[in-house]
C-alpha cells in the first residue's frame, strides 16, 4: 500500500513531539492519548490503536481507571469501523468489566462503553442486545445530564436506528421524535443536529410506507442542508436521492425524475 507524503509528514511530526515530551519529562499517559487521538482523526487506525494501548497501560499504572476505560473504548470504536466486531467486543467487554468494578454507575465514560457495545451488536443484527446497552447508556445520561442535552438526543437517535433495523417502525419513530424535539430546542430547526433527526424520521416513515410524511421530513432535511452549504454542493446529492427514491415509491414519476436529475447534477459539483 502506498503511503502518502502527507501521512509520512504527519506521522513524523507526531512522533517528534512525543520524543520531545519524553526527553523533557519521561513518557506521559496524556502524551500517548493525544497521539492516539491525532492518529485516529487523521485516519491512521493501526497507529491509533498502538498508542491507545500504550495510553491504557500508562493509565492503569497510574490507577486512572476512567482514562484506561476511555482508551479501550476508543480501540473498540476503531475496530468496529473496520468491521472487526469480535475484536471490538473483546476490548469493550474488558472496558465494561473494569468500569463496573471501579467507576461510579453514573459515569459518562461507562455510558460510552455501553453505546459502543450497542453499536457492535446492532451491526451484528443482535438488536435485543444492542437495545439493552443503548438503554443503559440513556439511563446514565438522563441521570447525569437531564433530558435537554445533546448526548441524550444522540442516545434516543441510536435507539431509533436500532428499532428501524429491527423493523419496529413505530418505536423507531417515537425515539427519533424525542431526539428531534431536544435538538430543535437546543440548536433550532435549521441546525445540523435537527437535520439528522429529520433524515432519520424520513427513513423511518419511508420504511413504514407513510410516504407523504417521509417526503415532508426529507424535504426539511434538504432545506436545512441548502441553508448550510448553498444550492451548488455535492453534499446535497444524498438528500435529492432520498426524495427521488420516495417519489418513485409513490409512483410519482414526475417528481422522482426531477429529484433524480438534481441528484445527478449535484454529483458533478
């Protein structure tokens, strides 16, 4: 595999900063964690995992369980994105065991572990187990953060997506509506956050075969995106496609063709 010049330069700079830190103070857990986070953001997963492992070892030696759990959570997320679900579960199960043994039951890092396990089980189509973990995360977030919080909205959205995959459409809609109301209150109807809920509800109503309502929500999501990026942007393509697909399902070929043409044009921007 060819390594880009940018990737080599980025890696060199990160490692140089670590060597400087070691020369000044000796290796620090926070230095390893920062490097791991940077590698993750720059899509270098193998390097990220390596330094999350180093961070976890350093934090374990320091007795900092929360950061140890956090490092394993991050490894689990990376492995899940690589579709390595068994390996992801191994790290996340260890994080959960350590978290339950050492952290407060209301700890938000523990909630993240539950969410990450919920994502893995959803990907494996074990929806009952996935929902169990997502509801545990939601309970922690509600207790710690209260109802009107972005993280609570995210948990409702996660639950809605699992219900959608499980074909429990009414329950999916109920969860996504809760997420939408929180996001609209916190960020406004024209926000990126609300747009995500509109898209989720468009998907849920489409699967329920309530096409009129699906079009309404997909239309709101499209208008939001246009306000954010303007009328000529490639990111509009998927929003046009959502509308085109639903109009075809409604046997409305005229509107379907209009949005299909918009979709194809957006791909050229």
